[in-house]
């Protein structure tokens, strides 16, 4: 991930990653989902959500509702 972006959430579920991204974007925070699932072993890997460093604290507060 590029400099200035911070990870705020990680999950093994694609739908939870999408919900997290939508929650952040609805709050005006640009979010990027990094898919690290292994294409051969679908049960292996995770989705990581990154936001701009300046939005990290606000993003973490918004995502506290979601369970990993």
C-alpha cells in the first residue's frame, strides 16, 4: 500500500469488507480494499481496509460496530 495509507480493518469475509468500505465512504472517508485471498485456496487470506492517515481515528470509530 502506498505511503500515507493506514490499515483500519481486516476480515476474512468479502461481504464484511464491502460493508466496511461502504460505511466509511458514506461518512466521507475514501477507503481501499486490499484482497489478499489466495486464488487456489479460497479459505486462506483476508481483506484489508486502508484509509488516508488523516482519517484513521475517525474510520476506526466508525468500524467498531463490525466484528472481525
